[in-house]
């Protein structure tokens, strides 16, 4: 069996009307409770990390299938349901200013779930790193404006965040999950869903960017003085014959937070993950480091768009791996079972099961 298709996420403004949101919340409450009771907290978080399953849940609850609002509204529904139900799961963050409260909420809700300080710190780190990766280490023309992390009393977590490109009016959603995560900086996503593939991006999370990541850390460890000199040489055109196509993606930025570079140098950063956690280390510096890595050291970063609509089951072309039909059917069963076992009226059950 082969499933072919793509999901569109045009950027839509406004907010969900109260009559729709209340219905989504009422229906969502029963489905979420049923899934958690039938399959457990870990399975629920795993399914939220699948872009297509997340999209399907939004559609089942009655939201526009191809709107960027699926992410923000469904996240709000999930958050309110988890706040009101004792399921051993919490959701923190949200859209815009609400995402800025995420770290405080993680501590507050982590305490309510009786999580240890170490576990809370791990979840806090996951929240900060996932946001920094998709805002800086992966530069695909979409800036984050929505971030939510959902975690359980078992310490499992999943992140759903969305970026926008205001000029093209498109959105892109990024999914993460703790289960099976081996690295925050090397192919960390459980899925990325987008309206279209970008021709060229700066993807420092790709395996092909491993050398670029290593060189970037080494450059920062040498201190800002040498880094400034190398940037001036590149900006002055002294190395322009060697730039080739690099300038199409990697342009030397005009502004760098040199205080952040100095801080990273003093902290004796040892790896790329540690570099990303330094406040002020952002897209401009990483773009400059990538250009130096390519031009001076011959280690170009990946410029391929990592979005594949869904990494959860594989791709029909075998990228990143062949489609896993068993997992795909299992995901469908989880959603169907949640609907069939929920305490909703038979009319609604038939409608959402179609």
C-alpha cells in the first residue's frame, strides 16, 4: 500500500469562534481521555509527534484541514483539556507572548506532577533547545511564533511548534518527541510539515552538517578576535573567488552579538548543543560560522530542505526510510479507538469516524 499526498499550511489570521472552540474542546476532551486510558500517556505523546496524526486529530475535531490555525487552535484545546483533567500530563506554552511563559510553566506544572528537579530541568532544556534549533540552526525562511511542550509524569515529552513566513503567507510545523531522540542537533525531528519544499535552506541539523557544527564550536572557542578577522576578510571580498554558490544561501551578516560570543568562549563550550543554549547565539552568528566553515575549511553545511511532510512512517521514495505500514495502521487504530470509546453522542461518533 502506498499513500501519496501532501499537507498545505497557508497562513491564516484571526481566531477560532467560541462556538467552534467549545465544541472542539468538548469532543477533544473525550477523545484524549479515551486514548490515554486505552493506550497510555506515552502513546498519546508519541502520536502528537506525528504531523499527519496531529493534523487528523484537528480535522476530527472540526477545524479547517489546511489552515495554519490547526496548530495553534488544537494546541490550545489540548492545553485546556490537560489543565482541567487529571491525566498525569501537562502542556506549557502557546502562541506569541504565551510561549514566553513556557519555562516558568514547566517548573510550576512539573511540581504538580511531582517530577524531580532533574527531570524538570531536562524538560526545560528540551523546550529551549528545540525552539533554538528551529529558529537558528534550521534557517528555512520561517520564524517561530508558536511553541508548546507537552510532558507526562513519566518524564516523556513532545514539542509542537510553528513558524511563519509573512511575505509568502505560509506556515511550517515542527514536531519533536523524547522517545528515540538521540541528539538535539542531528536529525532531531519526528516530523516537519510544510506547504512546499524550499530550494535551499541552511540546515545545521543534517548529518551532512556534522563537520560544520564541529568547526563552528572550535571557532567560538578560539575567541571573538580571530572570528572577527575572518569575517572581515570574507566581507571584504578577499576570498570572493572561492565563494561559488555559497552566497545564495549564506550571506555574511552585518550584526553579530559579540557579547554572546564572548560568553560562549568563557563558558568553554564543548559541543554544538551547548553553543545553542547560550543566550544571544542566533541565526546571524550561525550563518557566519557556516560560511567560514565552507569557504575557509571546505566543510559546507547542508542546504537541503529537511521537510518531508512526515518522518513518522517514512517516505514513499525511501527517504529517510521506507514507509512502515504497520506503524501507519497502528496510528490510525489509536485515533479510531479513541473515538469509538469516547463518551460522545452516537451522532458525533459516526460523524468523526467517517
